[in-house]
C-alpha cells in the first residue's frame, strides 16, 4: 500500500525533474484532496523559512506561524508527531493562530513532520475550508508526501555550493528577510539584541493585528519606529 | 536446524537498530553472537570494508575467532576474503582439505579446533560491504536452513548499515541546510543594523557589508553573524561606495 501511494505521488511530480517548493505543496494538496498546503523549514538554530504555499490562505498560515510562534507546523516539528486540528472554530489550541487562520478561511489544519530518521527538517501543513478530520487514506498520503518532501529537499541541498543554499531552495524559500532587516534596525534604534528586536516586532504585529511583513516594511522604509512602543 | 525463537528475536533486534540509536560495532557483535546461539556453528565473525576497500575485523564471537580473522586479513587469504571479493557465498569448506586453496589460513584454523567454514557476503545492490564468517567444529555440511538463516541475518545487518549511512548523509545535509538558512538570516539582520547606523538603504548596506568582508578577507556570513550578535559594531562597517566597485582605489 505504501508503495502504491508513493508511486501515485511521484507520478504527480513526474512532470518536473526538479519540482519547486510550491509544486511540492500543490501535489500535497492534490494527493490529499485538501484546500491547500504549505511547507515550513524549521532549523534547530531557530531559523524559520517557508519553502512554498499553494495559495493565499496557506501563505497566511505560514506567516501566522512565523509571527506567533504557534501552529500546526511548529507543534509537528517540536513534538515530532502528526498534529490534527479538524475544527479550528472549536479548539482552544493556539488561540491567536486559530482566530486569525479562521478569519483567513481555514476551518481545519494539519501538520506533518518532514523528517528522515532522526533528522527533522520542518513540517508540511494542510488546511481545508471545511471542518472535519482526515480520512485514514488522506493521513497515509500526507505521511508519504512528507517523506517525499524530505528527500527532495535533502537531495536538492546535496547539490548546493559549500556554505550556501541550493539555488532552487534559495529561489523558493521565503525567509521573512524584510523582518530580519527590520530587526537589525530596531536593535540599533533601541540598543537591544537582535533577538529581542524580533520579539518586539512580532509583538507589535500581534497587537496591531497586522501581517508581520507589513510592519517590517514600514520599519525598513522608516515610516514606523518602535521607539514609542510601550 | 536453526533455533527459531532466537532467530526471530534477532530479526526484531536487528530491525530495531534501523530506528533506534545505532552503533555499527554493537549491531555486528549482536549478529556474531546470535549466529552462534541460533545456528549450528562454533564461532562467528564479521568483517567490513573500509572506504579504501580494505577489510577490517569488526566483531567476533570469541577471542580465538578474532585472532583467526586477524590472521586471515594478514595472510590476505581465507573464506571472508573470498566471499567479499567474489560477492558470492563460500559454504561447507572442509578445512582439512583446503590447504591448496588457503595454504596459510586452513592449517591455522584446524590448529584452532575448527573443521569447516562458511562465509556469507554482506551485499547491497551491486556493492559488497563485507562478509560474515561462520566456523564449525565438525566437518559435516551445514544444513540448508542454517545457511539461509545465516544469509538472512547478514542481509538485515547490511540493510541496517546502509540505512545508517543514509541517515548520516541526511544529518550532514540538514546541518548544511540549517547553516545556510541561518547565514541568510544574519545577513539580513546585519544589513538592517548597518542601514540604521549609517542611514543607508538596504542595498547600500549590503554593498558596505560585502566590501568590508572582501577587504578584510572574511566570509560574508561570518562577518554578518558578528555584526548581528553585536561583537562587531555596525558603525565600523559603513563606508558606502557605489555599486560595482570595479574601480576600487588601492
């Protein structure tokens, strides 16, 4: 059975010799019949990146997890296990994340660890615009898909120049670069460590209920200063 | 006949090695010891090829076995050497009649109390990783069931080793991926610090960062990391120069 699932997923990917991160997400959503999918890379050092997302809702889910530090991918990676939240409207988990993801159009979210043996790379998130659990088949397909994603990511990175990202991964990956630029600026403005500046920016985005990239862009373009933040 | 209960437990233990903390020497010592317990053999040993191709003794069920295997390697002749080089099993060799095949090894093994020998290759696809040596005190042939069980044990150990190598590669690649992602993050942070300190835009800040790394022979990510963590003052970096910089004054 596992071999059949794998064959089906590889057939979906077969058109691309080197599928993009977004294509991996599209195939994940298609194979599991979900509304959308995203892939988060989460390193042990705390760096977080999005390898791709199928649509604006998935992209919002990635963004919220980055801003709030909570959500299905974060838990899947941290706990090393599949996370299922079939009814976001009824859950008490991830209060901040759930409220905003619901408002964005996601009713159910699921996180699958992307790992190879003990090596954890990140997580695949799936969402649906209707509440309800995954069927056993969808669950099994998502597990195989997460495994396929792990192998694609690592085999791509195997071709990377020393010390850098593989060019395909670098092209696909959204690193919230502007947020880190803003953190560097705030760190100088307030004379605090960069990590603390990042926390301030996240808190500001949360408090203002705005996307973190918008806040960061305002800081970088010097339209917003966090000096007068409480 | 192989002892089925020990065999089954050994299969499970070997398979466990695929998921749990893995140590090649532990795994192959388990293989050697359980071969003696489950099969009709007096001693067992395992040799693995180093990356150079040279065989090395990795596990033995007894000291006498270890000494004999070391001797086999030194003499560069014997059942393990043949099984490894040919990739084919060497079974039911009567040591008393093997002096022509192995002039040094055969008499030495007989003096050690062994009468017959078998060696099974550890093969994965077209590659042979090593071989398992089984020695008996009797010259009578080993039963087919024992030979099959021994090969099955060797095969599982082989899969465990191959999977482990994949896992090592995965860890290295993932570490590289994480380091590269972290580099890109700290470069953005350093750009932000320089931009703020010297009132530059991000592009100018990046040019300054690059120029400073080049002029001081530092890796970009290393310099960026030191700026981001505060060990280098961003104000010492900013010396905006036009993009391109081909006509750098010297």
